[in-house]
C-alpha cells in the first residue's frame, strides 16, 4: 500500500510544534497582543495551540484513513469522496476545537464568556483542516497521475518490445518462395550448386532463428550473413546486386544493430527498385558525420511497390526506438536513395576497467 506524508512519523511529530507556534503568533496578532510573545515566549497558550494542531492533524488523518477503507462505497466517484472528506473533516475539526477550548477556558482559565476566542480558533483550524486535506488531495492526484504515466510508459515499452520481437522473428515468405524456385531450378542443372545454395539458405535462416532472443549483434556479424543473403538473391537477379562497405573494420566492429536490420533493409530496397543486368543495384554502406551509418543505392523505383514492404522502415523505426531516440531517416537526394540508421554503441568492459 502506498504511504503518503500523513503517515510519515517525522511529519506527524515535527509539523504540530512548528504549525502550532505559527497559530499562536496569529492568535496574538488577532488580539493585538504580539508584545506578549517576547515577554513570555513559551506560554501555556502556545502549548494549547500545539496540542490543538496535533489533535486536528491526527483527526484529519484518521478521517482520511477511514474513508480510504470505505472507498468501495463511492464506486470510483472521486469527487463525492473528496467532498465528503472535506465535510467530515471540517465538522469534526470544529467539534474538536470547540470542545478543547471550552474545557480550557472554563476549567483552567476560569472564563465563562469566550465567544470571540472560540470563533478565531475555529476559523484558524478549519482553514488548517482545509489546507491539510488539499495538500493530501494534491499529493494523491499527483501520485495517480504519475502511476498513469508509468503505466503508459510500461505499456509503450511492452509494445515496442513486442514490435522488436516480431521484427527479429519475421521471415519474408516471398524470399522463401523465391529461394525455393531457385533451388528447384538448380536441382535440374547442377547438384553441387544446389547443395551450396541449400547451405547458404540454411545459414541465413539459422542466423534469424538463433538470434530471436538476442537484442543486439555486431554489425560485422550481420555483414557476414548479408553476403550469404546477397548470394541467394543473385541467383534470381543474375549477380546484379552488390554491396560495398566503406570505412575501417574497427568502426564496424564497435557498432551494434538489431539482428536482421541489414537483411530487412536490403529486402526493402530490392523489392522497391528495378534490378537487372542493365541496371545493376550497387548498395553502399558507410558512416556519415552525424553518428549514423548510411545505406545508399541508386534511385530507380518500381512503378508498382509491394504493399507489405512499404512499411518496412516504420517497422524498423519502432524496433530501434527501444535503443535510440534518433529517428531512422529515409531520403532521396538527386539520383540516390539514402537510408540512415542511428549508431548503437556499447562501452566495452575492457575500457571500463582501465578507467
């Protein structure tokens, strides 16, 4: 059960003396006798104010606790619950203050008429009761708002994780059917090439299946399986697809990607681009100056795009939002298509231990 400030022992012990002293000063100012504060600072009237503050705080706390336990009665009607809480708090506070003051002035002080004092003390402590309840209600609302935001964040995180899991486990059926057609063709032509083709196809699917539970892999590892993937595609496109990786190998060793990122991007590019021996597809992979790595291809769009692959960038963006706040950028510049993926770098343990 969540604990609020009203249950904090420090608040319950320290707040009454501080607030009671302030009430005592207000009472002296109300009766135009502030000079008594210096003459007799710690008087029995001050003790009375502290005692009343303590009792009023505890009474309001008790009423809040009782209404919390009876919250099922309101059936989610929070406004009625708050109104009832304020009503019972003000009524109980007025009865308590009137009773304590009547005993104090009649029994200890010996006064028979203390109407003005009663009105002033009741006014001060009813305002105190309202402030106490408003402070509790504001904290209550803030807590509920934070719980709602945390719940929304948790739901969003679960949704993103689901999208990530789905992205990593997605196997394009078109690629599978195309591969089967190529394999059947090779079986009739060359059994050795067919056997080699099966090995490469098995390697690609083994990579996809073995990395289902892996969050990130080195881009070098992804590139090694991309080469096998391109060899499979080139059986259909007659070696018209090639990949050129620019930059030093050390950089590509540091960068991490979600498993299947490059495969998905190449699929998206191939299925939305005209590819043949006359118009070969050269894919360049390099790093730019904005902490992105870029996949660049000649701009040669098909007239009819595959509907399922139009959303591939959006799927990839949802998956990457779990690791980076930077967006995936797809842009056309002159006669080039550029897809920019934000870098994901992890600090190596060796670097941490040496620092």
